C-alpha cells in the first residue's frame, strides 16, 4: 500500500502567488513558521517593497524565502517562476495562488478591455499556474487556488469578477482527476468579502454594511479566518481533492 502523504511542512517548498500583502503575505509568514521554504510572488514593481518585507518576516519566523516578480497572465513568465523555484529549492511541494482582480459594475457597463483584463488575471493566470504546478509539484503535493464566495451568490454587479473566477472550479475538478495516481490534492478556497484594501475600493458604505450583515457575526471575512484552512489543506486535509471550500461565515452556501 503506498505511503500516505505527509503532513509536515518543514523543509517543503511552497509557491504563493500574490504574496506581497494581505492574504498571500500572511500565508507565507504562517507557513514559514512551520519551516516551509517560500516563493513570494508579486506582480508589479509597486509591490516589490511589500514582497521584500514578507520575505524578511518569513526568515524571522524560521523559514526560507525569496521574492520573485512576474506577470502571471503571461505563460512564459509562469514557466520562469516555476523554473526559478526548482533552481532555488530543488523541488516543489505546493502552489497556493491568491492572485486576483475585482471590478464591480453593472454588466451593461463592462468594457471589452475590462473583460479581457479580468479574464486574464482571474481565469487565464489561474489556469496556467495550475498547469505548470501540475508539471512541477512532487507526488503527494498540493495545488490550491483562491476564488470567491460570490460563486454561490445570486447578485448583480459582479458579473465579470465572479464570472472570471467561475471557470477555476472546472479547471480544479479536471486537474484533480487527471492527477489521480500521484496523490496530489487540487482544491479551491472561496472566501467571503475580506477586510483588506482589495475589497473597499469597489464598495460604498451601503454595500459594505450589506456584506457585513450577511455573515453570522456581522463582520467581513478576515485573512486570519482563511489562513488556517490553507494550512489544513496543505497538511492534514490532503484527502480532499477537486473541491471548493466556502469559508465565509455563512455569507453564501452551496
């Protein structure tokens, strides 16, 4: 009988997409405290400082880390990131992709440029990060993507945001099945609206109040609510695969 996947992150290499701040940064710092070796991805030069701060925090927590800039909507850049990960660490245990972009508008106001940008960041980059991770992750490893709880909502104004995230569920189910035999878990986490700078620019006071009222304690999801689920799915939760976990305090259910 094959050995069951281990649950220790000590010495394991983990790529984290969108890791310069907010959820991605906290994921890195938390996994570093477990002895993981982090690849701290950031998208643009404006995020470099945050990524470098995340690297230093990872090292202070007891892990290894380095930062890498890449536009994940460009397939050669995705390949380069994973090449450099293997060059640095020699192996890859897990990929955790938090990268995303939000636009909140009525569907009749969405421009072609907005559509293309949202699909590129939320769907295309997720697809090719998952593809490259599947080629590089060691047997028994993990592939995890952050989507949105709006996938289970009946609401307007998020057509292109939720719509661009929706294909990731199908990508995840297909890849999870294709990787049978390698003991690689492939899953999504779908947070509710998170109390981060990513959330507020698209909202007004009324919508913020509505989002808060839709959870079980009248609060937005906090990044600290999500990170334990990430850690669980990378360790003891390995038996789940092909799933989307709605972690949102009851904001939506399915």
